[in-house]
C-alpha cells in the first residue's frame, strides 16, 4: 500500500520562510507608491508662463535634481489667486503685484518671491489705424485707440495682463466699463488666455496688450501667419514681474509647504537665474531674472 504524505507541514514551513520576504517587498512597494504620490506640488500660474515655454524649460530640470514634480494649472492671475484662496494648490506664480500684496494681507501667503520680469507691449496691425506708434506714453496710446474706436481685443479674464489693461484705460481717462455696457463694437472681450487672445487679435488685425514672452512665442514660433507687430513699448508703467507665493499652511494645513520651500529655493538660486537668462525664443531673450539668494 502507498502511504499518503501530508504536505501541509512542509507548506507551512515554506510559507513561514517566505513571509518575511513578501512582507519586506510589500512594504517597499507601498513606500515607493507613497513616495511617488507625495513628491509633487501643484502650482497655479498665469497662461503667459505656460505659453512662453519657460516652465517647460525649467520644471523638468528641477524635477531631475530634486525628485519633486510640479503639476501646473495655467489660467489667468485672478483664477490662480482664487485657487490659492481655496487651497486647491500649494503655490501660485503670478504677475499682479497689487493683487499679490492683497493676497498676503489676507493671510493666504506670508511672502512673495520675485523670480523674473519682462514687459507688456501694445500690439496691432502694421497699418496702425489709430496712429499709436509715436505716443507719449502707454496711456496716450490707449487714448488714441479709444478715440479712433479701433478694434481692441481684451483678455477679459482678470489676468495680470487684463489688470494692466484696465490701469491703462483709467490713466487714459477712458471709462471702459461704460463702453462695455453700451456694447460698443470696437471693444471685444476674449475671456481667454494670452495665446488665444493673440490669435483672435491677429485674425481681426486688432490692437491688444500682451506680455512680451508670449508674443515672441507666437511671432517667431510655430504659428505661421502671425502678423501683429509691436506698435508701442518702453513705458516703465509696462513693467511685468512674476513672483511665487507659497500658500500659508495656517490657512490650509494640507499644503506641501516643505516641498514648496525647496522649489522656491531652487527657483531663486543663482543657477536658475542663469537658466532664466539663457532661455531664448529664436535667439531673443524672454525674461530677466529678479531673485537673489
């Protein structure tokens, strides 16, 4: 007769031997997953930083050096600030200093960290129907556009560019809100980011305001047939600075303050200032670094 050998004791011994291995592997896998899920920050920013290509240039280098990814949400400065207020992001990168200072005053951030600047420019068709080329200043150029009722495309999205535009209309003694309410056909609101606003203005051969970086991207990038030209520039009023504001953990305890601090240290370092200086679009400089160690 054949005897039946009970394999259960042997199986139990084998399982007992392998259990520490499986446990170690599981804990390692869990640790890797948690590490991957936590080593990123969310940043809301203006569309101009996205459209200009500067973030596509900088952020992969930061991730490579730090292991921290930056998930970007691109929208107007107003929308980015709202994301910060609501605690939807860990930091914002925007360009409207008065709004940023108000954001800090309300306790949503403790400090703004200047990173870089360029300038705003007034664009239009080469024909320049409103004759703004030789304007005394930016407000004078806007006053001429309004007087000629030349088609003007506004971003209309509470972005930093839109905020600058409204300041210039005010300096030009032009009640743009009244003009909008009357539905005057020369003033059009795109309600879009900088890139789409530029395309709309180009299609209509209209005037508009842009940050220089996005204009260069569209003028000399892959957008064939983009014809708008710089018709007015150089007024100190058109200075355009970008700053990072980390969200205050006292307002939103879940924000990744430590990771954001590492990101800000990197963005304001001498190495990154050099990278910002090096970034060019078809050989043209785009941003000037502002930060200091």
